C-alpha cells in the first residue's frame, strides 16, 4: 500500500478531566512513552504519510510533544469542543490536499497497531469510501454501535441516541476510520449536529456515505487494541496490556526473562542476542542491551546503553546518559549518571559515578564517589585506563586521574593524578602498643562483672 499517499489526523483535544491530573491526557505515559507517541508511531508510518494532530486551546505541551516526535507534523487547534467531526475539520487545510487515504485516529487509544491501520486502509484500495474499525465489546455501554445490513455498514448509533434494541448490539465503533481522501471533505462537510448532545459526530459519516451511494465497511479487531483511556485505572490497564506484549516480543526475540511478569520494559527497549533479565527489573525509555548482557534483579535502568556481556546489578541504578562498554560490571548499590564506562570497567559495590568517563579495565573500589556537584554546578571526573581507585575514595570534580594511576583507600582526591602515580590522601595512622588492653581496663575498673 506504499503507493498510496495518506494523511492521518489524530484527535488529541481531550481535556482529560477524569485523569485528575494537570498533565494533558494524551501525554500520560504507557511503557515509557506518551499515549500520543504510541498512536503516532502506529498510525503514520511509511513514505507518503503526512500527519496532522488536532489539539485543544492552551495545549502547548501537546504541541511540543508532537514536534518532538514528528517535526514534519502539523498541529491544528480546535477552539471549541463541538464533536469529533468538528475536530477533524479543524485540520481542513491538510484535508484539502486530498491524500489518497485519510485516517482518523484518537490520541487516547495507544494500543492500536500499525498492522491494524494497514488492514483498515485496504478496502479503500478496492473502492470503499469509508472503512470503520469495529470490535466486540465485553460491555458495550458508552460506545457507538455499528449497524450492519448484510455485508454493509449502514450507520453508527451513539449510545445516547440508541434504542433499547440497538443497545443490545455488541459490535462497537472503535473510533478509528479510514476515508477515501478524495471525497473526505465533501463527506465531513455534510455532517450536522441534530443529536441529543448537539455535537458534530464523526460517526454520522457512515449514513452520509450510504446516502451518496458509496460503500462503507467494517474491519474488526480485538477490544484490547482499541481501549480508550479516560481514567488512571484505564491507564494502568493499558500499561498491563502493553507490558504483556513487550515481554512476549522480548521472549520471542530470544531474551531470557526468568519471571517475565515482574520485568517492566519500555516500548523502545532494544536487545541483542542471549540477553538475560532477572526478576524485578525496571527498564525505562532509551535503553539498549547488547549480546550476552545480564541485568540482575532489582535494577532500574533509564536511557542507557549496555555493552556486550556486561553485567548490571543486582540493585543497580543506571540513570540517563550511562554507557557501559563490553564486559563492564556494575554491582550492587551502584548508581551511574552521564557516565561512560569503557570495556572491562568494574564498579562492583556501593558507588556513585556521575558526569564521568572511566577508561577501559579500570577498577573502582567499593564506596567510591565522584563528587560532581559543588552546590552550584556540575563538574567532570575523567579516569584513564587501567586505573585503580581504592575503596571509600572521594573524587572531587573537576579532576583527572591518569592511565594506570592508583588511589589509596579513603583518599579525598582534589588534584589531578598523573599517569601511573600513586595518590594517597589520608592522615598518618598511629598504633599505641597495649592501648586496647589499657582502654578495656579503664572502662571496667569500677564495674562489677555482669551476673554477680
Ligand atoms: C467515540 C465515538 C464512539 C466510539 C468511541 C470509542 C464519536 C462521536 N463517538 O465516543 O462511537 O464508540 O469513541 O472510544 O466519534 N475529540 C476532540 N474534539 C471534540 C470531541 C472529541 O478532539 O470536540 C477527541 C477526544 O479527545 C477523543 C476522541 O476525539 O480523543 C473521541 O472523543 P470522545 O469524547 O472520547 O468520544 P466517545 O464518547 O468516547
Ligand atoms: Ca473516548
């Protein structure tokens, strides 16, 4: 179908009041991406695909998200909320270009797949003027019902306007539609607002298509794909469906998930071969995990790339901007941020490595802290290759530690350490012969031993 041009109009003007949040509804995340991002990714792939998003007044944050995701997309503002058809017509300028196919999608329906959009477009190629996505609803209350005669879709009846008989029908309108783009404007302009809510209903396009002697058809999909999100409970349900899909896809791609139901992935997580993820791991957006890497339990990873055969955790936190080279090892209670750890680096216990680069094969001892923040700005720590940082060292940035340098345990390093130098910063130790014995005597002199 790549030979046909398409325009997708995504309706995202909802206020989302039932989310009880200051964040616009379509910006809420599922699997680490906004609802809108999911819809845009599924609906407007391929060459010759243009995109228009209809937003509400004062929805600059939504506009920014659209620009971030698709710089080529146009946004249109629907000033008054007068219904779904009215919303589509806010993008009139884009519709006037008459693409072959016009797709209408809702910004709050994130689980829909690209394959379903492709199925929906197929009948247009064979001459249908309108294809509507339908599904069998477990509970059809609230949805528009698809009225079918033989093979043909003849009308969509909104719940509020449906008769008791019609309300018993379970084939429902998912909201997503594909129009013959050459006739879409003509069809949409005929839609009126003679219904109980005085809204311009997109669904009335079906009856108009029939009146014009054109064909409207239904393409069915399952309910999971077309779940609309209006509440936080529905958002959590969608997250569940999406996570189940991502886990399944990871397993099919050969990732070992020991307890898949305890692992959370992001829609953009990428995996190499023979990756293992142990139970109770959370992976946020922007993570790539290369061949043979292992993420041990209770680790949290966001915007990080993990090299081949690297090992992370248990109980590790990789924050944005972390890059681990091949075979790097990050152990328990280690936090990294904006840190490049080259191949073979070990940070095995209880450390913070932030705004830093660590050269290949360096060993960072337990309790090492890069002191990257002086209360005003952030500074960088650079550690060369094959260096050894003793336990409980503070590296006060900005500071450079040369290749092969050795830092004695407990040092507070404030000046650069040259290549292969040994730096020790700690007060001299004093040993007093017999001091412990004398101390115990002093402490017990006037005390009766216990139990007497
Ligand atoms: C709509 C359908 C209904 C379908 C259901 C599926 C219509 C008239 N009804 O009902 O048949 O079963 O979806 O979930 O299409 N929007 C705007 N501007 C408006 C009105 C709506 O942008 O003026 C956007 C909303 O933000 C939302 C979408 O259009 O993303 C659907 O609107 P909504 O009010 O949720 O329609 P439903 O009553 O759910
Ligand atoms: Ca809805």
